[in-house]
C-alpha cells in the first residue's frame, strides 16, 4: 500500500482547512486499513512504519486523516 500526501508532493496545505483537523502523534499506534502502524513523526503528513510480528516494516508517508488510533498499554489499554 503506497499513500502520499500533499506535503510529500510539495503541495502547500494553505487553504486545506480540513487537513488542519487531523494530526498524528509520534510514537502512537494507529490502524492503516487492515495493518497496524507506528507513527514516526507527528503532524498532518507523518511517516509511519508497519508493525509486523513485533518488528518495524516498510516506512510510508501518509495523510493523518486515514489513520485510526489503536489502544496502547501506555494509555491503559485505551485509544488515546
């Protein structure tokens, strides 16, 4: 799965008000489709790495709006 975001393509976010509502947090776990990923950056267009059997896999840059927060032990087993 390869997703890109406007920032990665050199397109400005100016005027994209809906993008301002979405932001990923570095170190948080998210669902990306049917995969679990770890955010390596924070913001509207973070790099994420797929989590495979406890290991980090392929790194992608995605739009934060496609990420869904997953429960984390750090947050008491709840989604942040």
